[in-house]
C-alpha cells in the first residue's frame, strides 16, 4: 500500500488530485514537461493544469498544435533523450491518431533497442461516459491497449489512488497510459495523504470485504459497485468489492484469493463487453480457479455498441446503474 | 533563397577541376569516399548473404552514398543526435558504426544492438547518438522533434538533431506534424529528405502533386534547401550550414537531396515489376561513387594505386567482419522475454 | 467589404438582390440559433451548445457558392451557417440541440454534428481532421465516375491544419487533381491555442504551393468576397481543374463552447476590439446603403428570423427522446451481437 511520509491529509476531488500530483512532479523535477492541446493558457479543458504555465513557463507546459500522433511521438523522443514528458490526450476519444506512436513505438522502444533506449513516458487521457459526451467524448479505451506488451495501464477511482498511482506512473521507467474517468473528476472526493507517496502498479485494492461474491471493477463503476454492495449488505448479502486500479499489469493474487474465498465472480466494467478487460479476468480465473467456483463467472459490461449516444435515454441505456449492479450481484449470490 | 545558390554551384559544372571543397581537407574527402565505398560494399555483402541463404533479408541504399557520407561528415560526433530511417547505412557508418556491427545486424546475432530483434540496419546506439527506430515510415520524426525539444529545453547550444527520411515519408501525417512543431518552437533540427524518387513501387508523381519537397518549407515557416544528392560535397555543405544554424539557435531547416534508388527496395522486392531497366540504367550515369572516385583522382587527392589499396582494404574489412559476425551466437530463447519492461514481462502480477 | 462607397457601387460578383438578402437572412438566422443554443444551455434544458459567431459571413457566402443537389459538403462542428445555407432547417438544428428521436442521427451525436444525405451533408465526428480523408474519398468517387459539374467542399478551422490527416488529405487531393475545395475558416483560436502556437507562419494558404495546388486568402467577414472566392475554387473543381486551398479570415467571438471560458486565455479587450468587424451589422449596413433593403425590411427580417427560431425551438422541444432500444440499431446492417449462434 501507500508509503506515506506524512499522516496529515487533504480532501480533494479527482481533478484536484491529478492537478496536485502533476504540480508536485513539475516542482520537484525540472525534467518533467507537460504537452498537449490547451494545457497552457487554458490550463487544460478540465482546468487540471490551470496556471501551471504562469509558474513553470511555456517551455514546460507546451500548448501543442492539434496533432495527437506527434503529441505522443514527440514525448517519446523527449523520453529517449532524458526528459520526463507527461503527454495529454484531451479526450481518450482523440487517442486513435496516436495509436501507432503508443503501440508501435513507445511500447517497443526498450525491447527493440535491447534496453539501450527507454521510454519513461506518461500519457494521460480522460475517458468514460455518463457525462453527455456523445459519440466522441465518452469512450473507454483500455481494452484497445491492454493487449499490448510494453505498455502499462492505470485506471484509478479514488483521489488518494490517483495521487499514488500517478506518482508511480511518473516514476515508472516504462510508458504508462493513465486513464482518468471524467465522471469521477468532480463527483468523487476523498482524503488524500499529504506528502509524496506512490502506490505500486499491479496492486488491486479490496475496498469492501465480503464472503458470498467477489465483484471486480475499476474506474467510475467501482463507486457504483460499492453502492450496490452496501445495499445488499442491508439485506444480509455479503459482497467483496475489488478495485483493480491497474489494468496492465493486473493483480492476480488479490483476485484469486478473493474468488477462492467467495467462490463466485462478477466483473463489472463500462467498456464494451466483447473482448473487454472482463474477458481476460474470466479466462484467468477459469484457468487458475475453476474448481473453486460455485457459479458461472458473470460479466456486467457496456453493450457492444459505440459509446455512447448523446440523448439521455441512450446514455442511460448504455451505462449500468447501481441498481442493475445490485440486481446482478443478488442473482449471482442466490445462484 | 540559399536554395538557388546551392543548386547553381552544383549544376554549373559538377566535375570542374576547381571544385568547391567547402573547407574539407584531403583527409575528410577521403573519409567521405571511404564511407561511400564501405556503404556499397557492405550492402552488396548483405544481398550476397541473402542469395546464399545465410540471412533472410537485406536492404540497400545504392544511390544514397553521397548524401549519406556528406551528411555524416557534417554531423558532430558525441554531440549531435541522429534519428535515421532504415535506408541510412551510410550515415550510420559515417558517424562511427563499424562493419562488424553491420554484419551482426544482418546475421541478427545476440551481440547486435537489438540482440537480433530488429530488421537489419535498425541500429540504436547511445555511443553513436543514434536513436532506435522502427520500420514504420515517418514514425521516427516526432521522436527526432522530441529529442530536439530536449536539447532546446536544456539550453544545450552547440547540439542539434539530424533526422532523415525518404520522399515517401513526406506524405505521412507525422511528417507534417513534426515539421510544423519544430517550426513553431524553432527547434535545433534538420529534416533531411533523401528523395530517391521511389517509395517501393510508388513513383514521386504518385507521392505528391509537385515534385519538390523543399517547396513545402515556406508553408511551415522554415528555410527550405535543395541539393544535388549525388554530390557528397554539396550535401555536406547544405547539411553543415543547416546544422550550424540549428546548433546556434537559428531553428530548423528542411533539406532535400535529390538522389536515386538503383536497387530494388529490398531483397524481397523485384523492381522490374514497376520500372524499366532502361530508366535505372539511364540514371546510373549519375552514380555518386564513380563520380566521387573520378574527382579524387582528377584532383590528385588519391593515386590509382591508392584507390586500389583503399578498395582492397575495404573488401578485407568486410570479409573479416562477415567471418567474425557469422560465428557469433544467436540470442538464447529466454532473451525473448527481456526488455519488455524494466521489471519482468508478465501482464499478470502477484505472488507465485 | 467589397463596397466602393465613394463610387457608390457594390461589387456583387453576379449575385442578385434575392441572393444578397438570402445571405443576410442566413447570417441572422445563424446568430439567432447560436444564441438560442447558449440560452437553452443556461436554462438547463440542453447540456451543451457551440457557437460560430464571427463565421456568419464566411459561411453564408460559402453556402451561396454550393450547388445544392450536386455538390457535397464535408463540414466541421462550427458550420451551423453553412449547413443552414445548403438546406438544413432551423427545426432540424433544434432537434439536434435537443437530441430528439427525429434528429438526423437519432440524438446520438453532439449538437452541430449534422448529417443529411438528402442535401449532400456528410456525417462527421468531433475528431478534428478526421472528416477530411472522407471528403477526399468522396471527391475521388466523383472523379472516378467522371461526374463533371460536381465537387466536394470541405471545411475546417485553423487548428485542424496541424493534424496529420489534414496533410494527408491535401496531398492525395493534389496528386489526383480531385474536385475538392479545402476551405479553412481561420478564426485565430483553437479552443485556447492562438494561431502563433499552431504554426510558425500565419498564412495557411501558403501551404498550397507545397502540394501543387492553387491557394488563396480572402476576407471572411465579407460574404460577397467569400462567395466569389469559394465559387472560383468550386467552379475550377467542378470543371476538372483540380483542388484548391482557400483561407477565409474570420474570428471566434464566443468561447469554444458552453463548456469553455475564454477569459482564461484571452482578454475581453481583444474580443471587443475584433467586434468592430462583426460581419452581421456590417452586411446589414451594406445592403441598406446600396438600396438592396430598407432599414424597415431588415427589421422585419430580424423579427421573422426570431419567429422562425421560436417556432423551431417549441416544435423540437415537444418531440420525444429516442427510446432506450434505439441504442442498438444501425450498428451493422442486421444483427448487432458480436457473438453469433
């Protein structure tokens, strides 16, 4: 868990946690530069880097032209030559033009140079729906990238994790895709320990202990899964809720320990179901713990249509609600 | 514009005896020629080894010898950074890559820069200042711009980035994004286009609507220069001027060297399917290697005997490098799993 | 303005009084609808709106040069006026703002992301420059089928010219001499990024030479000059003369969208200074000065535009949302499940 140098803490939302962590990184290490669209004078579209340009200057807070392939590609070159770039894709939906630079270049830099060149790079991307973002501001991209060797992917849910994992991502010697769920940005508040600390990548967090069902999720849905589990608790059903936090690497031990205890597994994610993160978890548990299971593994995930229609009924249909999660949990517990 | 001057110098009389040395000493001229010969000899060796069934693949830059050897002479070893593309063996050699390293790459041996992971001629070396590249066209250009940004950001005057690409790469979006970003930030970088008129089978006329890459420079707000890419000295002069401007804070330059690809794209390509023998033969009269050889002899920088000795020494060096590299070991199978990340390779983490 | 006030003549470039009045009406309607979107957002009735104030003249002029029923338009999201000008109705605009079932895309897309095959309006996303390869592909289809007299008009802002896909599209159109016109609406701002951070020299049209196509810049505050520039390029494209890059100078008076506060990156003074160029009152004055319209007729036109906007708002608001089941339609032809059994 967190290595905390200071026991005091501050209440923040997720925007503030990203902002405070980036600020600290910029202040502590002048190799750190931030580049992206509207990160400078505008201070990012969510105001995450507001006023950074005043303190750190336009050389370190770079308003790029609108050109995502080169935002990532230039960051790769910076990283190869000793800077610690933090590239921002304004919305995850705009990451596709940079796909080759992430998958074909950044993720393979170390491997193809036999370790001589490395790519310590963080790519931040706000993702996810429930914000009336329509078809070009709602997407979850983790499944498109978690297949890729050489890349790491983090998707925190809580402000304290945002800080610890973002610090770990910035310190990491390899490229990290850091996914921030837009809906949690201002919705989710929490205590954030003061001072510098990191949370290791690849460590899930058991948020609520339970005995009858393991519910694994990440991002916004962790909060709703907790809400659903709390509802069920009132009627005497005991659900364990795990926040993955890190998608690649992923924490096998925590999942298996939990499943071997509860003997039932529900995976919940917003991203499309087919080929999503839940598919890999299902396969792993089937391979490693099939005979511990008392029920089929179940996935509650986004329907296999593009995320997500703009009109409210379309968005609501796409998203899973805490009530639907509670229903799925109940069905599986009672299986 | 400088453009006109340079072309005028070269096209006035390329074989004139009162040739412009651009400050190059006899020794530097010989070094340029040695790189050109070594380049050609090593590439022929690659094709031979492929035909003998000893290696699965080779590619060649015949016709690019002058631009690469000239550009390499302008490169400041230990200071500048090279972000090349896969047809840049001569550039790599010119800045210090050894024939032995080239053969290790061709044979994909464990001691190769990428431990035999990459295609031949995809070198990466901190020692030489050569960044690692993939085979994806134009993908290296943003990296070069990022490297130039790092130099600029750290205020490292006196250093610059030289990045190269063929004419086909200019059609990629990343080419555009890279040149534009470098211009906006006035970065210390040279974009050197080795325009050989062919992108595998696609001729320049199907690559762009007008034939001059350097003419794009104005639209980005940086200087554009065109140079005879078959003339090593002219290429040296053009790249040197641009590099010096970059090193002293004068910003980026787009340099276009007009050359030609004499061979097929690679050993896997048969260029007779898309261009005529006659076209290639007609262009052979521009071959930069005999042209430079003549210059050295005409100017008495090298005697006939000296020339023979040089060629012999290069053949011997290539033979020796071939023999040494061929007996080296392949990487062990477990090397497949190294260097994916700094710490292990498994996507699943946990206590085993 | 293309008015020679001393001589008292108006350079019409062949436009008759009806066409001039139609352009003004388009400009007034554009502004009214834009303002309505922002109002509805402030009232909490819609989650998002986006305005094109400052682009009215450019879009009205360009639309006038578009040949309805023949040409194809590949616009971007700040092209309300252009889309109106080629035949989209205020009611359709309001359906998009309210994301109603009968909206062209069934309430799936953001407002201002129109599409209508009937009027030649191609579907596009919010991803900048992603529509330009499509536009070039459409132009290729026209050229391939040898449909002389047709062309594709594609638009984008200044920021989009930095995208790789912009470059790739321009280059391909030039190689194949396609019936394609790239109209850049240069409003000097890409959300918060000024033109000087977007490119090192400020004249986008100068990139044309590097592709081997004609380039031209014009005053996008003047609808008549815009019309002439766009018409020249479209006529060339329609008659086999190949593509053009044309750049209209305008300005973005409002913030990027209802989610943006432009005071974080530019001053009120800059915007007020540029307001002096506001093309809407300027064009009103031109038409009155040259006797095309009386001040009373302009007033009546404004009232009529307001009436039409009100009616469209009410009619659209009363429409139903799409049904939840509509989430699953039109993903593929036929069934949508990735698993088949």
